[in-house]
C-alpha cells in the first residue's frame, strides 16, 4: 500500500444491518464501479466513477449527413462544454469517512457535514484506523487479491481541457465525504465480500446523527 497522509480515525456510515456485520464479522462489501456511475443518488452516485480520463471541450460544429436528404450543420451553444469520458471498470471499491489533518486546515474545530446522513442512520467509529487497514491488507494479501488504498482527492472535473483520473480522484462536489478508499481488482464484474473477523475491540456502534453532532477539536 502506498504511504498515505495521517488518519486519526475512520467512520463507516450505512444501514444498521451492514454496519453490524462490519463490526461483528469484519465484513467489507466491495461494490462494482458501474453501480456508482449509474446511481442517480446525489451523494452515492457519481457519473465520473471509473473514468480514466475526461475531456471537456467546446464543440464548435456538428455535421449531419444523410444519403438521400443531404447534409446539415448544427452549431451548439458557445457557452457550454461537451464532455467525453473514457471508462475502465477494472476495480471494486470499499470506502469509509476519514478524519485527517485536512479536517483542521481552516480552524482547529471540525464537524462532519450533515449530508453524510444520506448514507443511512448508523455509523461505526473505528478508533484504531491502522489496525483496521493492516487487517484488511493482510487478508487481501493472504487471498492473493491485488489492491490499492488511499485518501481521495477532489478536483473540478468540469473545467475545460483533458483531465487524467484515478480511482482516488472525485468531483469537488463530493469533498465533504472525506473518503478513504480501498480498491481491489474486478475479476468478474460482481461485488465481492471479504471478512477480517470482529473489530469490536477497537470500534463503537453509534447513530449517524450522533457522529454528525460531534465536535472534533485539534489541540
């Protein structure tokens, strides 16, 4: 795993049933990238998911030709960019919310954005993030599964030009999600579940609302 910036703790928001499985069995659900790219949900869905590159450019003219009706030229609005995307759904993804130094760049106090409530009513507070990450990595290595893990960076993916995208690049509109992502190889285009065993000794089950209401203060 590539070296990542410091992580103070990890939080997983979700349905109670799924979060309890993560707590008691250490069950991680790696979903397909195509699932997220097709979702219309504002928080979970992302049309850029799985993109390798994006090209935003002004189309000046479109020429239409028909064998009997002749040709026609169309001129799109000059103030709108057209978007071309190259996808490669080669990985499956599992994500958590990460409290990192980024949370305290503006002020020493931080509060999780209430839009995270859209991910359901239950949260798992993982107090020892590196113990968790190392357990996941050990399991993936043992099973011979290729993986990568890192904190997601956020960018304006609508700006003009050609943009190179990685699985750890997301649109700036999602920056409040503070995502730490683990990806594994997609061998058969189906979601995959792995289990690392109980993480109850260093994790706490809470309501999402209580996590949102918590004030984090860096001393």
